[in-house]
């Protein structure tokens, strides 16, 4: 009375016509037909975007907008397949973003995109993001100048904080880990002094990397 069937694969949209005949107990019969349109729904094609080369700490956008389907792509899902974990803004967006993670040496992160079409068919593609580790900062080349310009006013003989001088590498190293905390919280340098965001990043990166004396 209620048979079922699986719609066949078709190359183009097609009409199927089913005819039903019923016969009653006295042998009288009648027929009717029903028309079913089977549309041709191709699977989607996932496209995770072109590979990118970025630097540590860069803002990165993934781009799945090149994915296609003959009817419609209805969902996107990104999964990181390799590399230091990056936190995606939203793994179900067509264009999720992330900040490239802090890494020790150059790395490749791989992300896999899976898309679904309206018929539930799926397809996947991967994209590679090459991350260049930033060059380690050095005392002589980077941080001595920042300390000289922002700290030794007070942290030197004759200054407000002459008891903790920071005029040489060895002197600074006695306070390096405290300095990182104070710089990060903004309590050093004392007002009216202040460090630019770039100088803060350099100081923290240098101290965090073991404050090399090079
Ligand atoms: C305007 C003066 C002044 C400047 C500029 C200054 N400091 Fe200080 N610093 C002080 C004083 C005074 C103290 C003592 C604690 C307090 O009063 O908060 C101190 C304390 C510290 C301490 C805690 C250890 C200690 O000696 O007591 C660290 C670490 C420190 N400063 C790092 C820095 C760094 C790094 C810079 C530059 C980025 C800097 N300070 C710039 C005045 C200054």
C-alpha cells in the first residue's frame, strides 16, 4: 500500500511516473498516476584556498569561499590536521581567522575543510599555512636600546631607583623575570614613561626566549 524506493542517480533532472491500479472485491478497477521529479544533485567541491606564507603572530584568514556545488554548499567545517595548535575564530565559518601561534622554528600548519551540500554529500580539501618563526631578538641589537631609553633614567646610579641599576646586561639579568612581569602589566616604566606596543612585544619575546646576550 505504501511502497518505498530510492531515487535513482540521474544525469539530468528527470520525471518518474508511477501508476497505481486498485481493484475492489467485485473486480472493478481504477488507475491513477503520480509524477516524481528526480533532480540531479552533484556532490560539492571543497576548496580550502591557496597555501599561505605568514610570520609568527600574524593574523591569518582561511578562505573556503572557492568551494562550490551545483545547488548550494550549506555547511563548512575546518579541522587542524597538523602543526602547533592554532585557535580558530569559528571552525564552521567560510572564512575563519586565527593568530599564527608562537613557534620555535619554521612550521607548516595544515587545515582540512569539509563542506556539505544540501543533499548531505561532502567533500574535503586541505590548505597549508607556512609560518616563519621570528628571528630571536638580541640584547645588543634590540633590547639594550629600549632599556637605555626607558629604564636607566631611574635604574642607574643617581636615578630614582639607583639600588637596582640596569646599565649592563649582567645588571639587567638580575631583574629580567620581574621586568617581564612589570612590562606586561604596564607598571614599568613608571609614568610618565611608557613603552610602545612593539617595544613591549620585543622585550617580552627576548626575555621569554631566555634573554640571549648576543
Ligand atoms: C621613572 C622612574 C623609573 C623608570 C623609568 C623605570 N623604573 Fe623600574 N622602578 C622604579 C622604582 C621607583 C621602583 C621601585 C618599586 C616601585 O616604586 O614601584 C622600580 C622597580 C622596578 C622593578 C622591581 C625590582 C626592583 O628593583 O625593585 C623592576 C623589575 C623594574 N623596575 C623594571 C623596570 C624596567 C624594565 C624599566 C624600563 C622598561 C623601568 N623599570 C623603568 C622606577 C622606574
